C-alpha cells in the first residue's frame, strides 16, 4: 500500500539497531552472476516438512527436477490502460467492485454513477481487491475465491465524493471494506461467478467477530459497548492473506490506526501506534463514534489482529487470533513443522517495524476447521533479530522473559500481545523497511519477504545505508530471504538478499538494483508456486510511475523469478495507476487469478476528487475505474508459465 507517502505510518522511535546497523557488508549476496557457490552453505539441503496441507500440489507431469524453470517469454513494460500478458495467454475480468457476490437474499446490480446504497454495497464485491485464495469444491473446475478489500476510494464510491457526509456514506464505506467469498465455475465460455451461491458472503467493517487467545477479555480491549472485551464489530484495511492446512482463511488488518480520530496529544501508547487527530480523513468517527479514540480509547486495540474465517461455513463467526500479536499486519503465511505444528509468519507494512513468527503449541489435527478451532490461540510469538554475521534469532514475546516483566512495564501476556511493538522494542527486534508479503518454499525451507521501499533510509535521524539495505533513499525496495536452522520452529536462522529491485539504466547507483532480467521496483506481493517459481507483484506509487527513475518501468506488474538462477521475467502488466496484488491458482495450475487494485488512483489514497471518472484509468469497462479479478489462462489450455 504505497499510495500517499505523506500519510504513511512511521512511529518507531526505539533505539534498537536496525537491520542496516547490524548487517555485515560481507553478507551482501547479489544475483548478478548467479547465486552459485555463495549460497552453498546457506542453501544446504534439509529434510522437507509437511507443508503440503496448506499449499497446492504440483500438477502431474511437472517433475521436481524442473521446478523453478520459466517457460514463457517476458513482456515489455507497459503504460497502456489494460492488462498485458505474454503471447499465447489471455486475461479476462471477473468480479469487479460492485458486482453482486451471489447472496440469495440480494443481488443488486452495480450502478456506474456511484449511487448504490450501503445496503447494496453489503451484497456486492468490496473495493480494492487484495490478497485472495482459491478453495477447490470440484478440483480445478469449481471453487471458492476468498479475497480481501483493502480500503475505499470515496471519490469513486459516492456520486459526489465527500462533498456531503452522512451516516449512510460511512456505512457504505465500511461495507466496501473487508472480505468477499464468491463461488466460481469454469464453463465453455470461461470462468464465471455462481449466483446465487450457498457459500456467498460479505464480511465488512461492521460484521460481528470474536476475540480469542490471551488478549481476549483483557482490560486493553474492553469498551463501553463491550465491557467483557470478547466481541468486536468488523475488520478493515485487509491487505495480504494466508491459508491454513485445516482449510480456513487468514486476513490481516494493516493500516487500521489511520481510521481512528485521535487526540491532539496522544499518550505514549497511541504515539507508538501512529494515532493522530483525524486519521487520514476517512471521517468515520463523525457518524460511528467507536472510531473516535478520544471517546473510546480502547477501540483501536481491537484492531490489528489476524482474523480467521471459515469460507465453507457462511454462518461461522470470524475470529481475531490475539496469540499472533497485534500489528499493522500485511498478511499471514503458514508453514508446518515436521511434527505437525503450525508456524505463522507475519510482517508489519510500516517503516522500521518488525517481522514475526508464531509457533503453535499443539499439532494440526485431522478433521478440518472444527478440529483446529483453537489451534492458533496457544503458542509462542517471536520477533526477528538479524545479526551481522548473517545469522538471525527469534526473540520470544513471552511475559516474564527478559524485559517483558511487570517491572519492565508489561503487566501480563495480554498486555505483551496488545503492545507487541513496545515488547519488540524492549527485546531488541530488528527495525525493518516495510515488511510486506511473506512466502515459503517448503521444498527448500526458505522464507522470502518483500521489503517494498523506504525513502527515509539515510535521512537525518534515520538509519544509514548498509549491506542489508545498501541504498540511501531506497525508493526501489528488495526481497530478503532466510532459512531456519533445522525446522520452521527453530530459534536461529540464516539470511541473505534474493534481489535488490531497480533499473540498471538509472544514473543514481542506489536506484539501479541488481535484477537479472526484467527491471522492476517496489516488490509487494509474493507467492511461491508448487513448482518453485517465485511470483512477485509490485506497488509503485501513482505519484512516481512513469517519472524520473521509474520512467522505464511502466505500470505495476507481476513477474516470475527462478530462485535457483535468479532470473526474473515480467509476466503481466496492469492498467494505469493500479497496483497488482493477490495471486492464486487452481490445483492444476491452468488458471491463475490475479487482482488489480485501484486503477486510475491519484496520489492521495482517498482519491476524493468527487468526479468519479476523472481519473487516469477507465479500466476495465470504459467508465468509473473498478478494482477487479483477472483470470489468466493459456490459449491452448496448458499449465501457466510452463
């Protein structure tokens, strides 16, 4: 979520050494010339774990020896207002914002003038599609698409933007957030949405949810409306996603704090979480008082959690899993240890925040969602520390451990989890550069994390450039990776760089990168497919695309990378001023679903120009620009990218 850099949260004022200050220049491993012997120690083979339950099995005919090979011709950068894919592929749009999701009780059509009601929006696809996953119902021909909707663009959502502001508009904006569950089927004419569907569902910023885990019921999460601290209304700013081996969906709550109106002088806790007067101007607090933190100071503590949803049961209550810690989470990626315990990797998409992992106490049980209903409520949360010798350590956020004591200012386990940032500050976690999506290669037991950019690198009062982030004014971003020492629950890991993004033609060395193949910037979405191909999606801000050092990179894109050779090829380019984010596939890998977010967005996140269509894009249908899912297929029906 690059968008408006002026409103981006930057609230870590701890004195912990950053990754830049603990990195040894000798650890700078680049792709140019290949990884080869430089990685032999880091990438020594280890026994494979049982991660298959939460990933897609490689299709028959794709041999493990062929894993990672790129079987398509990369496309050129594009500034066209359309989706571009390689020759021999086709891209078709389904499920744009405003289309009905398929509820039996309501199926309101999209009104292109922005006049749909809040009630309509609650039965329609939300705005700004993001992370998603395909859940098979009938293999690769019928399934569920579950996807996040990150935020609302008020200039598009309403006919007159924010020229007037009412309770109905707040309700509609809240209905445009959250998660959609839709049923899709492959027929003779391609993929379509099934309407009505017994699985169809909308989850919004006012859907009833339950708090579970150590922070449930804690004084920090009690409010006047919920004195027991067990029930929350809604989820919002849902960015990346995750899946569990037992069939549930994990959604994240990223920049939640920006929705709250804070006091002129927030207390230390509020400052550490970026609370500010007016937030980013959503104005929800004017008609929904729970978003006024001056009146309800604990309400922000009820957001920032990983939310678990059972897509197969539309009547189920989503659960906020507090044992995974509170943060501006980008997503949640699940691995499984060899003895069957769940490991959840998360990162916070904010400057100089942290990377975490959670290790469950108990093993994943047979029997699906019901059998594992409490699995993510018990376990240990850790924050990452990256050391100068190329190793790293996971530091436990456990009350009574080290400085996390009553004497240190932490009252109990719930306090540690609600104030996970402060706990990580105290432990000495490594301040990172906007950790975004995380993906796991279960065969090689490698973990990849996109660090999308940090223009504050090297500025006065901020960490200087070093080996791990070797560029001041790092506008281009990079992908870092690590391997756990042993199993996914290990306390120690080894790390290196996978790639430094950039354009080699740029005059400024810090913006050139070391990409072996097609140039790109601002990596965001990551997905390791079952063959070992790493798919990367970008989120360059509309304020910089096509300008200056970004002039030759075109629109945001999706690329495929071979982790064994470092080769990178551009596979897809999105329409003007969009973000390419979210990718999933059918089990046979013959269909990819890719989300296109905020086509035509201006430099401001809210986009409140009040005109609706006066944007740089009119994708996908020539009118008011709409986020949508794109279905990618090969013309010959073959496996994508093979």
